[in-house]
């Protein structure tokens, strides 16, 4: 089988060529959903900011994910309550619900493929079933809609999106020259009154730098605790019948799939079958996991041919929550990264919190 390694989502049509500015009040490194969200919120506060992106906007995980808009973190609500405590878990679910609302509002009516039909978490084991049943009770008690239907937990407020189109929608609203593509930052050097940012052939004096680099943060700041982690996906031609009624997670989030209104089926994950090999920043799909994705499509009853195979690099944090705010030990350097596979669900509202600290 021909394994064409192309993301399913088309890259934004707009181009933003440019070079590293000589000076900047705020320099945002990274043109994914976090970067354009930061630019949006800083602009609303009348703070001058510029994005520099090494390739093009939405090139990384923001244009290579499944387009799920889910409440909460990667684990179930029951697990989150045990990890963070009841109050913090509730806060995270509220923030991610708000993230979806505010992000779609910010798109200002542009077509971003948004639907809000809900999502389902399918129990693949008795252990997972017990956690999901418990999650339903806890969610309901804490004021969230959730329904256990006997095999899966349905979250009716969750949504789905074309992630690259969402990045493009926010970028389109930026003032001219605020986004500069093709600028690969090689180093940042904090100083008492600012930060020196360098590429191979240029230098910028920035008042503040915000790292919106997610999985690639350690390439600039090696001691940041964000683990690059590969997620592989496949997409098919339009299927003639409905095989998936809701965007679905299973196997504790390691496997996921959805079907678009036009019939294409997107399926990803299976990282749990080869955990060691997927701790990498190499965005090249592997035959081993792609074969398992083919098996997953067959199990769903998909007959349509696979048209796209690709991978994106996620940034995992030790506690599963984003890093947002001043970077310890680096004056005038902030971070908005580490979304643990849920960047579309966290980044917009997280960027707002970081912008408010600048």
C-alpha cells in the first residue's frame, strides 16, 4: 500500500513571508494555535506583538491533529479528580468548555468546520468502564452534562473542528506583518531588560519572548519538562454510510476516530502498542502503527481507501496540564505550551491567561 505522508487538513492558503524583526515589544515563537491565540489576545490589549514561525502557520501539531474539541484533560474526570482534586478538576473542565465557546466566537463566522454534536468515550475494558461510570456521577454532581449509555460516556457539549482552518481564521485577523513565516529561531538569550533572539543570520532585541513552541520547546530551552510525543493518523476517502456517530475516544485516550459530514473517516492513536518508539520529535509515520490503524478502520467497518497518512508531534507535561506564564530562571521569557494532546481544547483560553500576565 502506498503510504503518502500528507496531513488530511489543507495548509492555510495565505502566506506570511518575512524576516526576524530587529526589535519587538513581544516576540511570539511558534505559529500554531497557541501562537495565533496569543497574538489575538495581545492585540485586544493593545500590546504590539509579532509571531515568527519556522515553516508556515499550522505546520506542526495544530494542523496534524484529529480536530477534537473536548472538555478536560487526556484522562477521565474520575482520574482527574484523583490527580488534581475535585476543585481543580472542575476548574479545568470549565475552562476547556469556555475555550471552545470563546475560540469559535473569535473565528467571527469564518468556516472552520465546527460542529458541536458531543463526543463519546468508549470503554475498552472493565477498568475503563468503571472509571467512566464514576465520571458520569462526578460530572453530573459538579454541574456538567454527561451520560453513560451502557457502553460509552457521552459528553454532549464537546465539539470538532478543522484545526488548520481555525489557525488560519485567527491569523487572517492580524495586522499586516504581525506574522512572519520562514523564520527558524535558533537561540534565545534573556537579559535584564529584554531577550536577544537569534536566527542563523539575524538578531532581534525583544522586550518579552513567549514560547508557543509546544513539543519543540526543548530545542530552545532544553530543561523545560515537555516531552515530544508522536501521534499517528490515517484518513479515508468518503465512506458511503455512517460508521461513526460521534467523535470517539477509547483505550484511555490512546485511540480515537471521527467521521466528517462529507463521509471521510479519521482515525488515530495506537501509541500504546509502541510507547518507546513514539517518544520522538520525528514526524514520520511508521509502518507498524499505520498497519494497526488499518486494522482499526477495518474493525469500524470502513470500506473506503486510505488517502492520507501522517503524524504530528504533541508536547506532554508531567502533570498533563499546560505550562502557562513566566519561565523560571529566564527573565522576560514566558511559555504557552505543553498541551498533552489537547491543544485545540486548551490553547485559546490558556493564551488569554498568558497575555494577561505580560
